[in-house]
C-alpha cells in the first residue's frame, strides 16, 4: 500500500517537473515571479519564459519599438547583456516570429549575500535570542534561514554527532524580524548558531558559537522605590524587585549592586546589598538623592544588567536621633569650610596612622571624614568584599 502510494507520487512529481520544464526554460530564482537578477558590471542573460528552450525570439524594452536582439541572433530564447549597469534595469519583452508575446521579464541588479553580522543575548537562564544585520547591502529581496545545533564534545571514536544535536530551526519571532529565539536551552551547553542570508544570487552563512552562561545579561531590576526613614535624617531605604523576565528559582538567583548620590553631586557611591532592600545611612540630610540598581547572576555568569531608571528620595527632616541631629547641622551649616578643613586633617591623620592598607576603612562614605556618625546600628553592608 505505502509503496504503491509513493510510486504514484513519484510519477506525479515527474509529471509536474516535465510540465514546468516544458512551460518555461527559465530557472526561477528565489524571489517574486517574472523578475530576473544580475550583478552590476557582469554579463547578464535574460530568459524568455513562454517558449521552449532554444526557440528563436525577438527582444524589446517595454514601451519601445526598437529591436534589441532579433530572432536570428543564434541565442534562441535568451538575451545577452554584455556588462549590465543600472540603465539596463527595467522591463523586457520577448516575442516569437509571428509577433506573439511570450514573456515579460524585469531585470533587477544587486549583489550576492555577504555573511551577516550576528550577536546573541540572554535575559534569563533558559532562553536566548540572536539578532543579525546584513554586512553589505545587496539591494535584492533577502531572507534569512536560522538554525542551531548543540555542539558535541568529540568522542573517543572521532567526531560523530549524535542525532540529538540538531540542527533545529531557530524560530524567527515575529516572522521577518531580524531576530530568532532559542527556548529551553541548557545553561552549560555550547550552541552553534547558523544564520544564512539568502537572495536570488546566492547564500552566505555565518556561524556563531554561544553559551548561555557567557551571554547572560539580566534585565535591570524593577520597581525601584526610595523612601525616607522617619526620625533618621541621614537614612534612605531603597527597595526593588527581580526583573519580570527572571523567574526566581533557588538555583538561579540574582545579586545586586546599588548606587546613590545626592543631587548635584557627580560621583556615585556603590554598595552591594544582600537582598532586595538596602538602607543608606550616610545620605545628606535635606538633599534629594538619586538611586539606581543593577543585577547579575548570583554566581557571576555573564555580565551586569544595565542600570535601572533612577529613583529619587529625600531623607525625612524630623530628627529624633540626637547624634544624627548634630550631623544634620554639620552637613547643612558648617559643612562648607570647617568641614573641608577637618576632613583634610582627618584624612592626613588617617593616611599617616593607618596600619598599612588592609585594615583601613573599606570605603569612606560620603562626608565620612567630616562627620563620624556612621556608628549607628548599620544596616548598610558596604561594598567590596
Ligand atoms: C523561557 O521562555 C519560555 C517561553 O517564553 C517561558 O515560559 C519561560 O519562563 C522562559 N524561561 C525563563 C527562565 O525565563
Ligand atoms: C547553515 O544553514 C544553511 C541553510 O539552512 C545550510 O544550507 C548549511 O548547510 C548550514 N551550515 C552549517 C555549517 O551547518
């Protein structure tokens, strides 16, 4: 049963091919029907589709009566243009000896594909996407075939690929976008991406090896909020959430870094918070502060995310803590000159007295040399190990 079926379909295919080849001697390149393609500066052969191969025809430009090539040229159903240039682009007509119209052919010039530029990126630990762009403009209708395989480690018996390594299509999503997505990839595996540019003049393939753990770059954290802490004029509490694109799982956590700076102050202070919240204890009382956060895979795979959009907050102005009250006065008033002088003095002393590097303060916080108020029960874990 199945063998007679396949025999029948083979016959049908043969008939179909015979029909096509008797109805047109012209190879149909990929692209819209009726258009034939060539390269500027190269010789170009146009083919009359409505005759049998070798039948003598006359060629005209569409809309002109001047004969381009007569039926006695010896070239049969073909028209040869020695060095095609842009003035040759346009529509041609072929007729048989009796004047019957046998074909309308449009000539379009352009270049063969060149290897596209491809890069891949992952915003979570299971899916990655690749994007591409042409490395050279071909001027012709173009499409991209995208696939990937899992790279195998060469076995002891040679380099045979097991069937499970692909290739599988990398679906273009949405269709026609210069982007395809691989879902459900393995975090530690190597993948080889194949992006093949296709146009009527040929194909060109770019291969790119990627592994999820090296291209991983989370999206920035979301929902960043900065709030004052009532009664503490030098504190700000910042909180945020995981990016929506990163499902939380015990084996794939994110770590964070947070930066803050008072308005008009150019330099950021950086801390590495332990969780999804951080209390800044050396804010400048009365000044708005900008805060931003970024995220990275907990085990340092890939790279840091971009910074989140900045959020702003101003420490509360009611002071309950006498120590902080002093600090507020200092930072608001005496700060300008006295503060700087004292700071320089303190820094000098510190530089001279510190026991050779390692045990020194890890990072002087903003204004730290001026106002020694950081001794409050500290929720802030200062950065760098
Ligand atoms: C990977 O993509 C699928 C389909 O979009 C999604 O359901 C899944 O949550 C993604 N995986 C991760 C870890 O984000
Ligand atoms: C890349 O993809 C193209 C188109 O699917 C295919 O013809 C070619 O063999 C592939 N090349 C490699 C090295 O896998």
